[in-house]
């Protein structure tokens, strides 16, 4: 279960109610018209579950993901947070970046005979992914015309170059619905197929997301629309939105959120203005010793959303050790780290409230596939709602095209 | 060697020249009066080098760091970037956060008989560090009254509770100069002792930093003062400063920078105003698929500094593999990943320049201890210069005290 609470004042006037209702309608329209597909992934991805179940791949101990951005961030997020709670999950290696040092290090970790390879690219033409995939084929001497093709899976849009490649070699492919963008694709084949193969309970992740989306469209999670309204209405005063997660293993989740928020909302709006809200991902209690000073005493241009896990289900007691000359630290003895980290979260939130920084908090009763599914759905819906209010296209990313063109021009001129 | 280049226009008027000269004088004064100690660490830490050399600790294969914030970020930064270039570096484990899942996972990796333990806290009273240290003592059954004390090292201010503890058990301690703050302490015993024990060439790191600081005070790196001036003068228009490093292994370095910049510059100034510049750490090419859209099309409130490594010295060629139906990707064959990632860096920078975003770039000819030392010194000096111009105390962090008080109150009331 997810609980939501907030410290910021929010008195709804008629104007605000109208705007919120309009946004709700616009999202319903996006969903029911099938213009935007992620809302229905909890249902449509049941097909992916069945397809994976039917695969009967045996004798593997490792999964190698070749993908970047929307084709890896969501997988890494779910992997990291659920792994301590998932028995016998297979190892997953990630080949993302075009950094030669990273690629060399990761290649050495591949157990060729025990690995499954997922090459993931929505467009099918991502340069890092293509370059790394070729390198893996060469390094592992994969024979695409022989049995090796049974250990390779492509996840891509139907009709893409990568899809044509898979057809050419009769490699199993999973398709991403065309109306689902990369950063909204974690609950499509992109996340479901490899994570399920690795042993994660993706049916429950989908159920958690589906239930949350259903509650939202049923009108029971309106706090989300109010928050989107608040963040957008304060975009001049507080253009920076901090996500402060009190759990190390939510670090990849915060990176997933950063992509979702930055790439969706950083846009030129229908009036031709540059708009956007800047996400910052922090981890508590570590970043109390880093970024927190800036939030409290620096320019008051930030809101802060906390994520807290009530019960880590893997607790550890601070032992009853007395150390010479620091006996005064004994007050901590016998407490648990679960208590400590959550007391730190509470104290930090209270100090921000005292400093009049707008805060809100999402509390998970514990980490479960359902809760993580709901958390994913929450942030996706929040992003869509903010996008409607900002009068932008939430789902494209035209700004990065110029860099790609320059890159291709430079690389081809060189060859 | 570090090379610096920038795209932003900067015509110096007399006012600007005066301000820059005043800042230069103020920094010289901080240094020569010994008010601020980090400037002289490249010299004063020679003593730490000698002390470590004299230790003759043998038969260990692992170093366990117990520390958080300024007591771990710098160590992790140097460790991560230099490790692929350092032969036989010992494994380092980090126990930082009060997250029970992390602590449990890391405890299991400790090889008790082969580990050295560094407990690091400038103030000596950090709650995470104390709690974890007690847990490690208990978990590893360390006998502080027996031989085990020879495998424990304390790094702290002289006169701190942790220092008294070390004295009480005759545990070797290294002291941090009192005029060196936690986030400026990586070149003090905090970084030098454990990293040198692990096998990193800290003498060369210190030399690289020392040479850079000498060149700066000799008047040869004035571009740094100009940049500090520029960033501060544009703090209203572009309050967000992005550090975009094109190398996976600079991720911890960007986290170190984020602490340095955020905690140093997020302050109430001498006029009582909340001021600050917000750092964001990105990794290229990965974050081209995430945050870049926001920088290019979103609100134009960001500057971007690139870090590029000219020669990774660990290159990898994209093999001459032709894949059915995607033969058009063959243009990449035969190029190296070193070429690709740097072409991506150049193309991204060019696209930002075209979008009129202020950018600059730091190019390392390659990764070496000297270059990393210089890079550390560069960002420390830049931070100090910006602090002078912002009329703040760069070196304290009063804002986080309230949260600590609330925490202690809550925890003690509970007990």
C-alpha cells in the first residue's frame, strides 16, 4: 500500500477545480482514445507474460541487457529495488553506454554459455545499442545462423530496423506498442520480458500498476492531480523538484524518475515558450550530508518529495556495544537501522517544513512488486497530468534530435 | 594535462576585473593566513604519506570504509576513476548509509581476517558512522583490546570523541587539519590514508593538485575566476549548473562535486538572502537519453560544464559485423568506442551552443592520478571563488543542524 501526505497548503478555488477537472478529462481521453498507450499496459502486457511463459528457455544463469535510456532505466529500477526480496533472481548485466572502459569490464563478466541476450531499442536505431550489440556478437562469437539465435531476444517497435533484423534471423522478438514511448515503457515488453525471465514477479508489478491506474481513473487518487497542479502553478518560484528516497536501492528508481520528469516536461509549449520542471534525485540519509544544506538555506527554488519504506523486512539491530570515551553514543544501542533511517527521514522532512519548503511524502508499507508497480504508475500519471497543465507534448523529445544529426554528420564525414 | 575551453561570451569590464582581482586576493588571504587549510594539503599531507609508509600493515586484501558524506564521497570518486588504471588495487567496501538492506549486504562481503577498517568522521560524532562501526565490531567480533585494534584506523579531528576513543584503545589515528572542512578533505588523511593503503598512487594525486593550486596562485589559471564570476553573475538566469561527464567512472566524481557545490554555496548571504547555485551531475552519453531534452528545450535556467577524456587508454573497436536488414548501420564498423563517446560529447556540446546554452569543457588528455588531483583542485578553487563572490561562508553547513536536533530529540525521547 502507498500512503500519500503533504505539507503544502492547497486551497482549491473554482478556477483550480476546473483546471484539475479538465486535466482529468484530458487524461481519460488520452487513455480511452488509445492515443497514449501506457495506461493500458497492465492489461496488454498479459500477452507478454504468456509469451515468456511459453518460451521454456532453460539452462541460463545470466541476462545481458543491451539498451540505453528508456530501454534500461526502468529495468534497472525494478531490478535494484526488488532483488533483495526476490529469491534466486538471475544476475543481470547492463551494457548501456558507449564508454570503452565500461564495455570492456562488462564483457569480461559475460558467461557466454549461460547468458541470454536482450537487445532493446524502441526505434531500432540507437547508435550505442547497435554498436554494443555488434561488439557482443563478435566478443561472444554468437552464431546468428545457428543455435545461438535462441538465446537472443529483440524488443522493439514492429516495423523497425531491429524488428526486420530479428525477422531476418528468426530471432524471437517482443514488440512495444507504438503508442507507448520509451520512458513510459517499463511495463511493456521492455521491462516485463527480461525481468520476468530473471525471476521477478512481473505479474504482481503489473497488478499493482493496474490497480493504481484503475483507482486513479475511478476518481480515488485525486491528490495526484492536485500535486501536479501545485507543482505547475509554482513552476516559476520552485522550478526544481527533488525526489528524496530513503533507501539505497531506490537510486535507480530516482534515475528512472529523472528521465521521466525531465524528458517529458522540458519542452517548448504551445505558446512557443521554453518550459519545464527540473528533477533532482537524492538518497537519504546519505544526501543529508550533501545536498540538504542547499535546500534549507539556499535559494528557495525547490519542492521535495520523500519516499519512505515503513518496514524494510530486513532489519538489523545496533548492538549493545560500549566504546571507551564515547559512552555517550550508547543511546543508539538497541535501536534498529530501520528505526534510525526512518527517524532521519521524519526529522529531515520536519526541518524542511519548519523552513517553509513545500514537501510531500509517499510511504510504502513495505517493498513488494505490487507497491513498486503502483509507484511507477503514480509517477507516470503525475507526469502526464503535469504535461496537460503545461500545454506541452509530454510524449516526444524533439530537442535531442539536433545532437544526433550533428553526431551522424561528424561520424560519417570521418569515415 | 587539463585543457579548458568555453563557449559563453565574457567581455570583462573594469568592474568585473576589479571583482575578480578582489576575489583572487581574498583567496590568497584565506590560504596564507591558514584560515582555510585545503590549499596546503598537497604539502601537509606528505606527512600522511610517510605515516602510511611506516605502518607496514601486511596480509590484507580488503579495506572497509565506515564514513558518510565528506568522509566517503571523495574516496569513492578517486577509487572509481583510477581503479581501471591501477594494478592490484585492493577491494574497498563502503558502509555509509543507515539503510539496513545495504548494511546487511555489505557485512556479508567483509572478509574479517583480511580486512582493514577505517572509521572516518571529522566531527567524530556522525550517527550513521557510529552506529555502523558498533555493528561492524559486533558482526566481525573485533576485539579492541587484542590484536584486532591493529587493523582499525580512525580518521578524525584531533580532540574529537572519535579521537579520544582511538586513544583509549591505542588505535592508530590520522587527524584532519582543523581548518579543512569535510567536503574539502579528500586530499587530507581522509582520502590519502585509505586510498594509499588500497594501492592508489596518492603522491601523484597530491602532486597534480599541488601543481594546479600553485599555478592558480601564480596567476596562470585565471579562467577559473572568470567562470566563477560568470556563474555568480548569472545566478538568477541560470541557477542550475550541470556537470556532464562523458565517462561512467566519473559518476562518483560528479557526486563529490554535487556535495561540494551544493553544501558550500547554498547559504544565507551577508545580506540575509537565501542564495545558492544548484548542481546536477550527469553522465554522457547515457543522460543524452534522459536529461538533455530538458536542457535544450526546457526553461533556459542551466549552464553545462562537460568533462571529456581524450584517450581512455582502454579502447575497443566496433567489429566489422554486418547484420541482415540493418546493413545501413555498417558505417559505425571499425570505429572505436573512444571515438564514438567523444563524438557524442562534441555533438551534444555543439547542439547546446546552437541552442545558446552557456557551456564550457574540461578535457583530460587521459586519466592519471595527476590529472585527477588537478581536477579536484580545480573544482575546490572554483567553489571557493564563487563563495567569495556570493558573500557567504563557503565552509560551514548550519542548515543541516536543525534536522539533527529534531532527530536526536525524537530518538532519545523514544528510548
